[in-house]
């Protein structure tokens, strides 16, 4: 597995076992942002190399339909990450394990107004 960071960012979604553990009726998902390729980042989560918080559950699989790659900068990647979180938060099928939309350290203002995006 390559340890080299890409020059661009990606947003990815990982199915976790939290919904199985808690008998939820929606699939639990973790939404993340990285400069590693989505598959590499998933393997890092799964293998404990760069894990997310254990309270999010064990990573089961990457959900490709929500993957966004080749994002030019960190702020845009965070906006897309938040957009995906809002979409899944309002979904009938998925439940994000993060209670709040992902924030970026040092950032205090967010777009979060997606007029051209259906909820």
C-alpha cells in the first residue's frame, strides 16, 4: 500500500458495523476526507493504521457511489464532505455515525446552503 499523499483530496463513505451492533434500521456510515486514494484510506481504517474513533464502529466496506475524487483543495473537499453528510443524514437508507457535519480545524464559516442540490 502506498503511503504517498495525492496532490488532490477525496471524499469517501465507509459502511460500519454500528447498525448491526445497535440493531438500527439504517446502515451506519462514516464520511471522511483524505489525500489518500479512497481504497487506501479504507484499508488504513480497516487495518488500524490510521483509524477513526472506535465509537464509529468497525469499517466493513467502502461505498463507491458517494466517493468524490480529484478535489482541488481542502476547503472544497470539506464542503463536499459536508454535502455528502447532509445527504446521508436526510437519507432513508443511511445514518452517519458522526453526530454533526464534519468540520475543518480552524474553519468557522461554512457554505451549507446548497440551492442546486436536492435534499
